[in-house]
C-alpha cells in the first residue's frame, strides 16, 4: 500500500524552494507525526550535517520512517553535478552523493539524484554527459545496493536539465543498469510539464517506479493547482505501488497548512 511522506529542508540556500518544512528537524518530525504521515524526506546541506543516530532517535520517538534523503545540497551549495567538464568536480559530486547514500542507507532509506545529475553543454557533448551519468549511476547504484536500498533517479523538467525530462527517457537511461538498483522518482510537477499523459507514464514506469513527489501543477501542495489526481491515483493503485507519495511542494500558504492539505488529499485519494 502506498505510504505518505513530507519533505523537510535543512538548506538555508534553498530558501523559497519546494519543501514543506524548514530547518527544524525535531519540530517538523513531530508535526508530520501529528498529521498522520508515515515518513519524512530530508534535504540536508551536506552528508555530515545530520547525525544519523539523532535522526533515528527522533524518528523512533514519533514512530515515523525515513522515506528518502536528497542530494541536491551538493548542487545548491557547491554547484557540483555529475556532468561537470572537469574530472575533479565530477568526482566531488560522486563523493557527495556517496556520502548521502551512507547517511540514508545506514537508516534504511534511499538517496535521490535529481539536480545532481547535471546537464550537457559548456564543451560537454550530450553523448559524453550521458555516458558519465550512466557510469555514475552504475557505481552509486551498486553502493546503495550494499545497504539493501535502491538509488532514486529523477527526470526533471526542461528548465532544470537537458538530459532526461520524461519517464520514457528515464527508463531508457536506466536500461543498461542491473535491474532494480536504480529506480525512477516521478515528480508530478515535472511530469505535468513534460508528459503527454501523467497516469500513462506512471503505468509505463511500472515496477521501476521507486518514489513519487506528490505535488500539484504549480508546485503548491496537492489540490492547490489544476492536476487531475483521479487517473494518477488509479494508476498507482493498479500498479499496486507500495512506495512513498512524498510532498515536495512549496510551503504554501505556510508549512503547517501545506502539510495538512497534503495529508488530507493523500487520505482522500489513497485511504
Ligand atoms: C528539483 O526540481 C526536484 O524536483 C528535486 O526533487 C530534485 O532533487
Ligand atoms: Mn522532485
């Protein structure tokens, strides 16, 4: 059965970004619990910025799980990504992601590669960028696998990457990799921009769907935009999707209202 999660950003530089809760890990975890979420998704500024034992204690105290941990802090704070022209920069990007896999994997959760995938250009050809990305996903997916979790790879809309924008392109990118090691993260905000039919694309992802960013067309919480959630919920049910629907949305109009709205919408659609 599908599980609910809500995002918590601890990255000052990401202010105004699509995260429901901000900066206060204990407070956000307690509020997530009181609203009935199953889990939280954490966006840390660096792999060593969160003490895994403290995070596990906070989660245990509230009976919550860790849904996933984002790697985008490496892009937001250090402008790292996996397709940088210089080998040293690419290696630092891999090391950063490896550090997040160690943090998340130790707590039984997957890491997310979204903005850290990067883009081609500035002297790097599309083919070269793609090769570097697949090679990095192979190595990092194997590392995640050593913790018994997949790595999550997220297609982004055209304004954020020129590499992979759709589920179809994502499936094609992952095809050379060992099955199940790297799974797709489908973000309804990006999908609303890029897909012809969101529900059909989720069906196409099928068993390779590893995580869902649950959000509306305008990146506000589900129900505050114009997405039609009926076909999306039906697709997820018919896939028997048992992963997370994680609210990666603006704290609009504020964190508490955004979280409550998401929780209400999740219950209406899935419970
Ligand atoms: C970025 O737009 C996004 O959707 C994040 O989940 C990527 O890390
Ligand atoms: Mn996302």
